[in-house]
C-alpha cells in the first residue's frame, strides 16, 4: 500500500517500520498517516538510521558504493533521537524505548560484510563471526556514535 494514501483510522494495534522511512521523501506525512491508523493504546515501533552521526570504522575507499547508493536511496528526512521523542510526545505518545542502536560491533559486522561483497565463499565462512559481532552489539551499551535509532512508543488512550 502507498503510505501516502493510507487513510485508515484507528485500526491497528501495532505498526512497525524498520529501515523504511529514510527512503521516503516527505515522510512526515507518512508518519502522520501511521499515527492516524494506530488505535489508542497501540504500539509504534520505528527503527531507522541516523546518518548525520554516522562515522565509518574502515577507510572511506571501502564504502564508496554504499555512500553513492545511500545518497540516492536515503532521500527521506532522518530524525535524531531527541527529535523523534519530541515529535511522538507532541502527537500524544508515551515513549517506552528510545535508544541508539548499531554501535561499534554492529558497524564492524556491517562494514566487514560490505568489504566482502562479491566474495561469497569468505563471506559464508565468516558469517558465524559476523553474527557474534551482532550479538555483542545487542548487549553493548551504544553511545553517541551509534548509527541507528530505535523508538517504541504507546499511543495515549486519552
């Protein structure tokens, strides 16, 4: 469904968006449409990158293809954690979780995956190691240099 055309009113108990909104130019309208479609007491789950804070671990030459792709594909507005919290609170949401994700270990796994692009044999051999790095990222406290954001909020029932 075209999220710009979504005009459902209070029909969903859960709406989640994982790595989608950054691809949608004019995504504030989509956010408002999602808000309208969520029932009171419903949960909104948003995960997306925040590239303004993104710093690569490996030298830039390893990421040229991604940076070029991202410049085209990530045309939608991206919001900081504080901007998300303010926006959702103004819309009448209670913030349940707001945190940075995709910290050092997750970035290391992702960048190694990018570097290994085209070398499927080595990539498959390293997959268990990359998954371990991702698990470390989940339990590690992510700081200001983390690449992505997670917001989980409940729509007020009043």
